[in-house]
């Protein structure tokens, strides 16, 4: 993982934490356990980081719902 990918990952965790009203460690575990972190956020960095913060949060919430991580 590059520094930019790591920086973006922490940004995503922070944005989701605010959106979902959950702690950052909780959001990190949810993303890691569902493999969203390793199979979507990190490999998709080149494209995802070009989108708005709102789009990214909406996209990740949708994916979390699709994978049954949240309702």
C-alpha cells in the first residue's frame, strides 16, 4: 500500500465514521472484515480519490449494505 492509498483509506474511514455515527476503529473493522478495504478501497484508489466526499461515502454505504455489513 502506498502512502497515498493509506491516506485515502483513513479519509474514507473518517468520512464513514461521521456518516454512520460510529467510531473510526469500528468502521475500520467493518471494512476490513467485509474485505471492502482490501478488495475495493485500496485497489480502487486511482479512480475513487477523484470523486467528491459525498459520492465516496454514498458509494461505500451502498456497498456495505450490499455485502450485509449494515442495514
